[in-house]
């Protein structure tokens, strides 16, 4: 409780510490001056210097948090000046400033400064007292050395302990802050990936279904045969209902607790080709090898065929041939969609082809899309099966 109070009222604590240093420093300086005056006569100028240094060192204690070296330098100056007055050293500022140097500075700086101060004060003591008081020079120097060493060691030990704990807590807080930032970044990346996934699946549903519906509607409007028009409109209605059901299924999966589940039901190449044929496009399907059993690869094959047919129906309405070929081996499956009537660049930068690249990369495969032949366009995918096969024969 007291620690929390001091932490909230740092200025009040600093003032109390500075006043305590003033009290002990002036008392020690006055005692030394009186003893020196009894022996050699009063030296008011020298006493005034000690008084000013003592007040300056105690005042500098107020700034020990921001400038930990300043009070230590002034305390060292006070200690060095006081050696000329036997038994009159003011040690309180030195203890506090050494402590502050360890807490708010560094352990290495504190050790170097404490050692330098002890050596400097001891050398000054033997030099000054050897000339002014040779009869007590050795004993007074020994006393000064032990007093100075005791002050800096006491301040350093407590300061190092408190400083290490303070730096450890600061490191823990900083690490926690970084973890929170990383968690927020990961959440943002996950949200962006989920939005990308939803957009990709929405594209798969809407783009293909609307393309088929538009083609069927145009065919029904162009024909003079009422029976064929009704058949085309019935197929368009079926496609629209299927797309609506897929959309509802996707929304239901979004509310589920399985983030890895496909957002839309699996589509088969045969059903996709049949829908394109009902829309009046000359589509053929050729499959070789055993059926693909691995769910992720089978799902990707369906989406690749769907995207290839969607682009062919959208960008090659006058194609004479649209071929879908699926070659499934023991370790790989290859999907190829060709058309010979592309009127312009197919969808290479939107969610369609980009989504196929992501699907293939997730499975360790590749997707290529580009011109083929004179007026054709080819979509080719190569997907591995061995690393993802869960139902090997």
C-alpha cells in the first residue's frame, strides 16, 4: 500500500528524500566544521563551500530520475571536499545518488562510478590530510575510505536489486504489449484471409450461375420454338435455385464452428458441363484415370472446371469447341479447359483466376492461364494427390 502511494506521488516522495538528505548533510557538515574550528580556528569560507555543495547535492536528488548522474557528481564533489574536515563527511547524498544511478542508469555505470569515487576520495584524503594534519592522515584516510566504500556499496546493492526488478517488470510489460500487438495483427490477417475466402466463394457461386442464367435467357429470347424457350427458362430457374441454395448453405457454414469447412457445396465437372450444354455451348468432357477421392483435390478440380467454363461462356460466346479434360493419376491430377473462340483477355486478375492460384498453391500445385493457338484460350492446373490423399485405394 505504501509503495503504491509513493508510486502515485513521486514528487512528494522526492521532496521528502531531498529534505532528509539536507538534514543529515547539514548536521554532518556542521559537526565537522565545529571540530575543525576547535583545532585550527574557524574557516568560514571553507564551511560555506561545503554548505553550498551539500545544498546543491541534496537539491539534485530531486532530478535523479531523469538525470541520475548529476546528483552523483555533486555528491562526489561534496565527499571529496569534505575530506579536508576530518569526521565531517556528508554521506546521505552519496548513498541516495548511488542508489539512483543503479536504478535509473545502469549497473555497469553504477559500478564504475562507485569505484572511481572511492579511489578519488581516498587519494584526495591522503594528499590533503597528509599536508594539513599529518598526525591523523592515515587513520582519517582509512576512515574516509571505509565510509565512502560503505556508502557506495550500500546504495549500489539496494539500487541494483531495485533496478533489476524495475527493468524486469518493464521488459515483461513491453513483451505483453508486443504480444497484444501481434495478436491484433494476427486477428486482422485472419479477418482479411476470411474476407478473401468469402469473396472467392461468392465469386464461384454468383459468377458461374449468372453466366449460365444469362446465356439461357438469351437463348430463350432468341429462339422461335416455344418448347425450347420454356426448356431454357426452366434450366435458368433451376440454376438460379441452385445458386440460392448454395448461398444459403454458405451462410449456414459461416455461422458454424468449423472454419476449415468449404463455404459452398462441392460441384462435379459432369454437372457443370451439363449446365453449360443446356445453355447452348459446345462443351465436351473427357476424363481418364480413377476418380479423385481426396476431398480437397476433388473440390479444387470442380472449382477449376467451373472457372474455366465461366470464362469460356463469358469471353468466348462464339466458340466452336470448349473442351474439358481431366487426367487423374496415382500421384497427380491435371485439369485442362480449352476454347477456340476467345474474344479478349479472360479473367486473370479478379477473384476467379487468383482464387484458383490460391487453391492450387494450398495443395502444392500450379495453375496456368493464357492464350492457346490462334484464337484460343487455355486454363491448365496440376495438383498433387500423394501428400493429401486420405483415401488411398
